C-alpha cells in the first residue's frame, strides 16, 4: 500500500459506551481497505444486505473485502417502503437458512433504510448478533448509521417497531457519495444543518460559507461536514444511549417530518426533505410560543432553501391528518404531544404538553 497523504488518511471518531465503544471511520476508499475494519468482524458467517441502487456500484468491492467470510447477500428494491415487517421476516429466514450462529454478522451496505432494517434484523436474531454499518448516503453517514437506532415502519407511522442495537463500527467511504443523486445529497444536508440548529450555531455559519463547496461535492468540505456531524451525534449518544433525555434533541423537526412521510406515502417525500420542512415548523412554533426570535426561524428557512430543500408543507397534506399522525410519535407522554423546539439558533429543548391549535398554526406556514 502506498504511503498515505493527509487527505487519504481516514478520520476516526469513537462512540464511547463503556466496554461497547466503537469506531466511526470517515474517508475515501474505505470499502477497498478491509484491513481497517474487517478484523472487527467475529465468526465466519455474514449476511450482507443492500439494495438495487447500491449493489451495481459497491457490492463487488464489499464482496472482495469480505472474501474470508461465508457470505450470503440479500439485494432489496430501493426505497423507504422496504423498511417493512415482510422484509424483516425475509431476513430472518435468510439467517436461518445460513445457519447463522450468535457470532454471525449482519452487514448493511446502503442508506438509512438498509441500515435500519438490517440493524433490527441483527437485534432480533438470537436476541442480538453483531452488526456493521457501511453507509453509502450522506444522510446515513451523518445520522442513521451512528447511535444504534434500528427499526421498521408500519402504515400508521415511521420507526414504530425497533430496538437499540449498536454496530461494531461505522465505515463511511466518502467515495460512495460520487454516485448519490443530487436530491439525496441535499436531503442528507438537511440532517447536517440540524446539528447546527440544535446545538452549534457556529456550524451554521460554516455551512453558509461552504454551501457551494458542499453542493458541488468538494471532498474536503463533505468530509469536514460528516466528521462534525458525527462528533455531535457521538457525544449525545454517549450521554444518553436510549433517548431518556438529551438524545431526543436530535429529533428536532422529526415529529413533523415523520408525519409528513407517513401521510404522503413512504418515499414520496425523502426523509431529509421532510425533516427540513419539520424544522421550519418547529422553529415557527417556537416563535409563536414566544420562545425564540422570528429572525432565527427565517434564517433557518433561508439556509435550507439555499441548499435546495423544501420549507413548507405540501399543499395536499392536511394539517389535521399530520397532527393525528404525530400522536403516535415515540416522544409523546400520556397522550400529550412532546416536541423538540428551540430558544433560537443552537438552543434546542424538549417541550411537553403542546396545544394542538398552536401546532396546527405552525403547519400553515406562509399559506
């Protein structure tokens, strides 16, 4: 292997969970460098799960990296609809056919849908087997692959059936972003912007200054954004692994966003797009509750629009229908809405007992 330059050397963070700490590796070419991560995988059996968009580009590299394993591969259709009970059952059957023992590993090669579904399968098989995240989308790299949340969707709502199951490692090969559609890249940037909104106002300044570089896929800018986002998430997960407190702040905009996804039909509005709209709703609601200045909500909406993201509720989605979907949100307590709002840029907080009329008003936006 030739000597590494600083640009080639992967960045490494750790999610510190005591004796269950694990690395996040970020950098180019990592799928082709199994010496950095394959030794972390126990046993000889592995089930690799990917989708029809990712497989043509990266499955061969993953196979080569895992050549020492008894490897079975599942290729699912692409899309949010694949996070289903039917596909969970299918993965259970494949693990059974593989004769997977408790040291078998489930490997997710893809975006958040593949990661969530595969991770939940790993959590369920024999009450939990090892799991590796190989995220190939920006959204998965900065959010869903880190922290051990795994789940599938029901028609009534997103991620209602799931478990906390931490991966052995997260290996984010930034070269995979070269084949990511522009719309998916922008959707991932919504989750990056979220980290600035909830707790790092200077990060929003950085994102504003580097907008063109990020949208043009400048490698250095994307790597920096991924690392800063992962560092924020790793720190929060280390403090609150199972979302009893601060980790809920990561859901800024998500109560609204998950309702938008469910009512629109999974896949019609991308997760990051729904979160962008949801963050604007949460910021507007904070202003209407006299918690935060209007100027901060306007700045957030302007930044999201500058990154090509939607900021208003699709007209076909009725506010009352969205409100009903929000009642199944996992953060709610005793039937009352419990939302993540803010006191202005970088100061998010958990607010219980929100009045329905105020929520409906915030959904109206500029209409």
